[in-house]
């Protein structure tokens, strides 16, 4: 059995619930064990436009609706159980998954003393499947869940791809249907996710600042065809003047406004109509775009990158050029690798400066997280 505590015991936003939930399911599949997922509660981080400014009246449905759980919105075959007896002496507790990665005895014997092992682990402790199977109960603490599965498993590529495929994200039928309808009716489009709100204070120390000139030039370079519409997902929809400066040459729409103004009836007929449901539509719509530009450090963007890989095989990773990203921008506004190594996180110093960064700061190209054969 596996006992898995939700990240921060559930005191986090939707995607900070989704990542640990799918990681827990992957661990269950890796070990072929049932799991008990604790502290699942409705995520509560509403977008700023739903709680402040004049826009909040337009979107009051998001705050008044019944609140959804991640497991309400995500369709994921799993071995979840709802009762557990933790009173067993033969158990192990993994308090912080940021400090570990999982592998097999075979892979450890083959690579354990090599540079490949060190490039993957980045100082983390390796734990084998065979070792964990010695315990009746495996407990995972609340700090460990915010880890992308791509960074957590050192496995042969076929086995790792099979494991990642087992936790592909699929949402409820009504969310998928409406998102597809929006994408199909628009046709070819590009998309932007710009996280504002608390990012300005939470990551000010880390270089998250809105440089209007640089951001606007980046959008101009990355989306050269100005006839292609741009759909915008953001928590700062109410900051209309900012977006008018950033996206001046483009025909752009806010996805949230479009849902309420043009697809309001479809949205209101869904089982869940809270802000979590709207954020899922934002993400699927962005994932279906041709070119996508997101916000580094945002798990909202990371999930979009994950969906683009899972559904469309797209491995482009574009981020708005805040101070951290700008350190690796080329003159033509491409993000260049500045290091070397076997795995993608070895190639970009800006994503690996802290031991936790590669775990959650961004999603990774699946093919660059494992070895063939």
C-alpha cells in the first residue's frame, strides 16, 4: 500500500494538486500497489480577475459554483482506495521527494558509478523499486509531491515512456468537448499564458518582472504571422492596458472572456462551473495552439507543456523573457543551452540552480529524460 499526502496538505492551487495526484498514480503503477491519496480538497486559488476590479461581476459564477476536486475533473485510471491502516511496523516514509529519485536494481547496477547517473540525479539519493517492495507500507510526506514524473524516474526509455503514458492527463468529457469546440471553431491560432498576480511578489527576488519592451519584442519575434489570432490565458485579465501594450500588433482574445461571452451556455451546462473548470479549458485551449508561450515557474504552464507533448507530440518550450529567462536569450530571442549533459535539465543552468528547480519549475522533453534501450 502507498499513503501519499497532497502537496502542502492541499493548501495550494489546482495544478499544485494535479501534479502530486498524477505522480502518486505513477508511483502506484510503478510499484503495482494501491494508494491512499490524503488531504484532497477543493483547490482555492481563484484568478485575480474573479475577485477584484470590475471584471469580478462578469465572472461571479466562478466563485458561486460548487467547488471541484482534481479527481472530479481528471479522468485517470488508477488504483486509489479510500480506507487505509497505517498502523504497521514495516513501513518507510519518504518525507521529501525533492531529495530522491526512483529506479530499478538493474539500472543502478548498470549506471550507478557513471557520469550518466550523476547527471540524472544532481545529488539526489536513488531508491530502487526492489528496496521499496520490502515494505508493507510506503508513506510520502506533504513536501514531496510537487515533482514532475519526468524528473523522478531513472528507467529505460521504453519502461519510462510506458509509465508516463499510464498517467496521461484526460479531463472530464464535458471539459474536453467544450475545449475541442473552441479550438475547432477558431482554427489556427497561437496562445500565451502570462501569470501575474502573486508572481510579482512571490518571485520578485528571482527576477520575475514585467519588462514591457522585452516581452513585446519577444512576442513579435516568436509569433511572426500577425494574421494568426492569439488566445490569452491569464489571472490578470483585468489588466487590459498591460496586454494592449504587450500584444499591440496582434488580434488577441482572453480565453476566459470568450468562454463567458460566446460559449456561456455550454459552460453553464457543465457539471462543474468553478474557476478550476475554467482553468482546465484555458489549458486545453493553449495546448491545442500552434505556437505557445508560457510563464516559467508556473505549474499552469508546465501542465500545458505536458498536454502538448501527450496530445500533439510538441516539445517546444517558450517562456516570457523575465530576468531569469533573459539570461539565456539569443539576439533572435531563442532560449539557448549554456551547459552540457545527458539530460535536458543539464543543458540550461537557469533551470537547475537550486536542487528543487528541475523538479517543478518547468516540464521536460520526455525523450531527453531517459536513455534508449
